[in-house]
C-alpha cells in the first residue's frame, strides 16, 4: 500500500492533512475529536498576547452558493479568545494523548520584539512541533497594524521573522497573504530572515456581494459591512498559483491551502509544490468526517499511479509551469466535433462569432458544425461552452 506518511523538517506526519488555523481548531476538545477521527495534525487558532483586544461582530460569515452548494465563504472573524495558558495546558494534554499528531502554534502579536519573544518563550515550554507566524489575516487585524499589515511589507515581515527565529526552539513557518502583487517578494524576504518554511495561502480579501432586495451587504452588521477573508473552492486557483510561484523560487517546505474540498484538490496542491496541506472551509461546511474520504482517496490515487508515497507526487506539475514567452507558439490544436453528441444547438458558432474569430458555422440545414481552419486560432473556447461536451481539441 502507498504510504501517506511524510517527514517535514524532522517532523513526522502520519498523513498530510492538517486542520488550518480557524474555528475548527479553536478549542482543545474539538482538536481532540479531530485527532480521534484521523487528522494528521492541526494548526491552532491564532494565539495572541492576552491583552490584545478582540471584539467580534455578528454575524461574521456569509457564503456564495451554486446549485445549492457552497463554493465561496467570507468571514470577518478574528483570532483565538483563549489565554496563552489555556493553549499551553491544552497542547500538553493533546500531545500526551496523541503523541503522533502534529501540533503547530499559529501566533500573532503587535510589532514589538518583546511581545513576540514573550509569546514564543511561553510556547517553547510546550511540546509543539512548529510555529506558524500569522502575517496574513486580512480583516480586523490590519487596522491594528498587524496581520496582513505585516505580510504585505518585506521590511516588517523580515524583522519579525528574525525576532521569532532568535528564540524559537522549533521550526518556523510564515503564513503568507495572497493580497500582494508578488507573493515571492515576501517569501524571499522571510527566507533570507531564516524562516524554515511557508504556509500559503491565507484568505483572499474580498466582498461577497449585496442582497438585491434590501441593497444591503450579504454580510451585514447592523446595516454595514467590511471587507473580509474569502475562502472555499473559488480561491483554489489563487492558492495553487501562489504555492507554485513560491516553489519556483524556494526549496523550503510549503504547507499549501486554499479551496481544498476533496482529495483531488489535495493532489493538485502536492503536485505544484506543497509538502502537506491545510483545510478549513470544507471542514466548517461538512465537518471533521471528511478526513476519511481525503485519506482513502489520496491513497487509492497514489496506488493507481504507481507512487509509493506522497513525496513521489510532489513538485511534478510545477515543473511544467513556465513563462508565456517560453510557450511553444507553433503548437496548435483545432476543434473536433463528435456528431453523436452534438445536438446542433449552435452555441459554439454563436460564441466563436461573438468572440473575435468567426471560425465556426452551421451547414446542412443548420445540423452540422463546420470549421474554417484558416480562421481558427485554436483558442479552445468552443470546447468549453459546448453544453454536451461534444467538442474536443485535437492536433
């Protein structure tokens, strides 16, 4: 059988599935339950100095649905409301009960060396496996000069990473924000400051629309809203892009996340450079029990592909990502229509005509799709809009 075990920075993972730092890791008893159900580890909901004020809003979640399924999630929730002592005691309890599980402490503090050092010194006394520096929360915290306000600047990110590395006794992952023009600018900076690895990505700052009846925000707090962190499968393309870009510039371990809903998504993250993955939104929607399908699905996939472990899958796809300039411009595909599937709806003809090229037409009393090969540029749009999937791109 293919193994789901992996080793990252000397930390042994029984499987690559971790709970991300979020509401599902806000309570010790909840993490205990998740471990019992088979999760490989958990990143604790972000721990802060006890005197850092956090007052939550209500409501603080909204979603985007497609055919009844949640495909997007927005939140304006803040960080852990538990004391540092609560977490220190809880970490010891969890490690004693679940010695094979990975526990990573997510931490955040004001931009003050002493505050960061005090936080790390206390957690150093616990059996945590690693730290995750939350430089990326996109709501509430940036207004206090922390969270994403740190992770969008190389100077402050570098400074704090150095502070933590000065005193941390366990590996340090930096959780990066996608809300920058170039995520590698930050990743390179914290790597120079001796970060041991990356977590990518945190939520994407966004605005999940308005109610057309009331013309108020979908996430409405007494008539008002704020920009929040968007997650769920709608952000997966952004997360994959960020992980791939980081991997193309660094060999440090990456804990990938963003829109992972099933084992197939996890495979994609591993193939573009992740060493393990973190999941939050799908757990908030469907519960800890999704771990069974994640593990069995990944294991079956590995065995079907002839892989012995997840390390053999890692980085395969990222090697195939290059610049536009380097793409083979002589490579050309053309649409081929399966006449058994085609219902002569004409949608492909209409879309091709109205999207620049006018390479498709209908003949034989509008029953058969024709191609003007001289006009076709091989863009593939027709194959994507066909409602019957009757068009394939061929050489």
